[in-house]
């Protein structure tokens, strides 16, 4: 058992996830190690570049899944597990929930298939690297996911109104899939909430129609409370 929080931040495009993440980083840099998925290690960042490269053609969803799973194993091995074992809380921009949505729903592989593949490969990873500690798979997955939710029409409106963001491969494809991804998030959240091994209380729903300041204040306060509980 690891009793150190692993926070993750999730939400469909236009939900304000990046603004929230940057705000938390500025406020909690001394208390939490901030990272991202895919990414957080040199190998995982290189995988991210392949995944998002707009000059590449579309990939098969299984290729995407395996890329994301590879980046995640690198991240768990080099960041998540060492930090948690050292007692350092983690804050991650995205997590395996994104794989369930983007590869499972948008890519058509299936939500449960993605979850089972993760449990199998992370289980194998733990068996190989952590024989003594007998950690279970869920201890290297987030202990709390803040899920920013807003109605699909509003998130679409926000994404279409963007002028500054450089479009990556998934953004370019994404406009076609926006509705599917949005619906995928709700379904993936329900899947995890109904999974007793994961636990419904690990997903915190945040009303993303609030102002960025309100969202930041709400999540910041909740994180501080949880950090205190674990201190
Ligand atoms: P950010 O720009 O929010 O870091 O997202 C990177 C992209 O990677 C995001 N694309 N969009 N739109 C979602 C995608 N992604 C996956 O497809 N699977 C995953 O497991 C993760 C973590 C991200």
C-alpha cells in the first residue's frame, strides 16, 4: 500500500484542464511533483512527439494504444513509482483515463479492453520490478482524478473559438471526433466509478462552467485538504 496522493487532471478539449494544471503548478510546486502523460521522461516525451506529430499520417488505434502504454510504463518506472515510494505526491496532466477515451472509445478498441491491457502490462511490470513490495496495480494509477466536465456544445464552442493553439495531429483529427471524445469521457468515468477495484470516490467531478479562478480555488482547496490528511 502506498499512502501518497497521485493526482491526475482530465477533461475534454476546451474544459480548461491546461489552465487549471498551470495554475496548480504555480501554487503547489513545492509540495507536488508535476508531470504529464504521455511524457514526463525523455523516452515518453519522444513517444509523445511521435503521437502528436502533425506530419505523420493516421495511425491504427492499436498502434496508438501501444505507444501510450509504452510511454505510461516509462513514466511509472521513472517518475510515478520512485516519487511515490519517496513520499512525494504527484500531479499529472492526463492519465490512463485518456487512453480509455481516446483509444478505447474514439479509436474503437473498447473501454474494457484498454483497462484490461493496462492491468495486465502494469501487473507484469510490477512483478518484474517490485517483487518485494507486493504492490498492486492500482497503486501506480492515480488515487484522485479531477474530471472537468462541461456540456458538449460549450466545449465545442470554446475549441472552435481558439486562435492561438498550434494544432497537433490529434487536434487536427479531433474536431471530427469531438462529440465522441466528450461522450467517451462520461462513459469512461462511469466505467471506473462502477469498478470496485478502482473506487467511485477517486473521481472528483468539477463543474467546468465555473470561471478559471473558481475552478482553481476549488481544486486547490481539495488538494490541500488531501495532502494534510496524508501528512
Ligand atoms: P495534451 O495536449 O492535453 O497534453 O494532450 C495530448 C494528446 O494525447 C491529447 N489529444 N488531444 N486532443 C490526448 C492524447 N492522449 C491519448 O490519446 N491517449 C493517452 O493515453 C493520453 C495520456 C493522451
